[in-house]
C-alpha cells in the first residue's frame, strides 16, 4: 500500500508544504506570511495556530481530505544535539521544540505542527535530520579553547539525503561508505561521513570553514577580537558581519553566484578573484575531511544551489579531484528528503530514533 504524506517546512516568513504519495510529489506550495502578520506574535511557538489554520485552509481549498494522510512530517528544529535519523515527535521532543532547546527558529514549528495535525487524524508524526544532528567523534570537538568546543550545525537533512541517495544508486549501504559531502548554498558545510555517521563537519552557521554567499566562515580570531573591542560596532553588528553580511555579500554586494558569474564574464577582476578564493577554500575543506577519513574516500558529493554552477564545480574538481571521484546532486530538495525519512521508517528500512 502506498503512503500519503504531508510535509511541513516552516521558514521565517513562509511555510512550505508538500503532498507525496510514496516518493512522488503530488503538489507543493509555499504559503507566504507578511512581516506584519508574523510581527503580531511575541514568540515562534505563538505562531502555531496561525500557521496551522493557514495550512488546513489551503488543503481544504485544494480539495485535499486531511484524513487521507498516513503520516505528517515536519522539519526538525533547534533541539538538543542528536544523532541523524527519523524521530517520532514524542512528548519530550515536542517540549524541547516549544522552548527552543538551542534557540528560537521557525523550523521548530515543523515538528509541533506535524504532531498537532497527526494527533488530530490519528496518524504518526516525525521529524528528520534537523540542523542539530551531532555525530562528531570526540577529537573533532577540540577547538584549542576549552570554553569554545566545536559544534555540529550543518545542512544535515540534505547532506544525509544525498549520501543515502548515492548509496542507493550505486547499490551500496550508506553505513559501508566513506563520503565527503559538500553543501553549497547561502552557507557552506563540508562533512566527513564515515560508515553512516558525520564524524566531522565545518559548522555552516557562524565561524567555520570556507566563506559563502552570506557567511564569513573561519576568520582570523585575533583581528576579530580587535574588531569586537574597537568600540565601532555592537555585538549584533559584528555578528551580522559573520552571518548574513559576510562572504560574497561583503566582497561583492550580492549573495547570488549567478550575479557573481555575470560580473566575472563582464571582466570584473575582483569578482573573479573572490570566486577563486571561494573555490580554493571549499577545496581546502574537502582536503581537510579527506585527512579525517585517513585518505580513504569513496566519493565526494557536491550539492546545494551553487552545485548548479558548472564553472564553480569544475574548478573545485580541478583542485580536489585527486582525492576521489565527484558526484553532483544540484539543489536542496528538502520536502522529498523529509518524505523519504518517514518512508524509510514506515517501510521498515530504518527504525525510528528515540529522542
């Protein structure tokens, strides 16, 4: 029997919905929320009923019977650090989403909404591979400053999905492979996947690895300290330089690699140099992860929006192709990845993880 799933992926000003029959997308929609609508609520959790009503109204208008779903799947949020996998939305998990265990983010609503709707119609609710997936080996946590351990925050949903896709397409088990997965989007994360676990990662959020369209990546710490205490910037302004206004935004005033390509094509030497610096930094991250895996790398997988850019991908291959062959899966199909996570549990391929 086929499985019909409702997928809920909340963002700060939108809620993405997908309706799947097994792995086949029946339709998807992005429900937009104005800044004024969101501003009425003093917390992420307070938006729950507002977003739920919009979802149910939309499905009714599309002629979708809410009782036709076999499972509801939400994007995982800022929970405590957990291993990768598909998790049932238990009471404990639900409570940590409500309070924002590691921070307030719209993705926290994914599991909350999935649980409410699932309970209403009597079907299970899940989350899959949230950004807080943490499978780091102990020695990967050392930063050099005991008070500042390295953390695992990355594009876990997409990284895990493409790693498992590669394994399936090649007739192998994810747990038997050593992979380096490179996600290039607004942020960049490069992970070492060893026998089904991401044992080391360049934190995609706030201060690790290559710079990206919107983030600074690793920066010289001494100079950063001087900037922080210069009196010129507030804490919020400095953080914005690292996350949001860093990377390509800082150097070229754009976070779109297509615009960067146009600038290069029009003869902008500075843009060309910035792009080459980005490419070299990503290749360096790949090289670092190859060392984590003792040089035993079965495949390098490149994914995310920038993976559509053949020039960038080819140049990364030129620098890092000696390490292992490349497979490219452009884009980030989060809705499908969430649906697949639930399917693996319902079909008996995996067991649901315990939170």
